[in-house]
C-alpha cells in the first residue's frame, strides 16, 4: 500500500502549517496542486443549490470549484488552515469553530482526504455530529488511519450510524496509483 502522508501524522502536522506553500506540500505531497478530479463524480450526485459542507477543506482546493458548479458550499477546518484558506477564497463561508458549523443542516457533507488523519475519539465525535447535520456524506480518502490499526476508517464510519450507499468512481489524482483510497457515498441509518 502506498501512502503519501507519513503514517501517524499528528494533529501538529496540520496545526503547525502557517504558509500556503507548506500547506500545499502537506495536503498533496509531491503532486501538482489543484481541484480534485473526484469533484466531477461528486457533481453527478448533487443537485443544483445543494448545501454542501466541505469538512476539512484545507486551503480550499475544492471549495471554489464546488461553488462554481452551483452548490451552496461551506468550509470547515482547523483555525490555521481556515486563516490561509481565507487568503485564497472569497465569498464562501469558512469556519474554524465546530460548535457553529454543527448547528446547521447540509444536503451533503464532503470529506476529502481528511478522516484518515483524525484520531479515533475525535473522529467518532465528528461522525456522530454529522448524523444531526446531514443524511448524506461523501468520503474520499485512505481506508487505513494514521492513528489506529485495529480497524479501518470505514469500520468507524459504520459503527457511528452510517450505511454504505454506493462506491463511487475514484479517479487517481496522482501519476502513481494510490491503492488504498476509496470514494464512498454514505447515508444515515
Ligand atoms: C490532506 S488535507 C486535505 C485538505 C482538503 N480536503 C483537500 O483535499 O485539499 C487534510 C486536512 O484535514 C484537516 N484536519 C486534520 N485534522 C483535523 C481535525 N481534527 N479536524 C478538522 N480538520 C482536520 C487538516 O487541517 C487538512 O486541511
């Protein structure tokens, strides 16, 4: 299995990013930086005007493209990432306070390359909150976690009250194929 981000990347791996170049390198190491090709597949599932939360939006690689397709997008990430994202993205609501983001409802929550980086207890809490926020979740990411080895990220998603609706086409975004990334549409039980 090939993994681009060092396994066991800590929270600090993300929170100590203070400039856009470092953010780009850590988000997509050794890769050209740009919107995910997966958005084309995601667009087929959403309807115009859908309210979408880009959870762990980073510096906004996908958020502007999602908006340009006609979705009502909101971004959430850690404070340092949202600060950088605001330098690059205009006219989109970006939040770094989960207590605010979780009060609202969304047609879809999109998690791109993020859940595998979140420690187990924090991940479980987010996934339970997602249940009160949306009926649908699209998760693109690595099947194995940086933080636990006794189960897969998708086991935690299932245990948190989500059912697999369907596996979506995951277009490899790097030259060398990443074997252990999947994109899945989940629905609330
Ligand atoms: C590989 S990057 C993906 C960023 C973006 N989704 C993209 O595809 O460009 C992982 C993101 O997860 C965020 N992240 C890591 N731990 C997090 C946490 N506990 N809560 C929210 N976001 C977190 C990081 O700040 C980072 O922006």
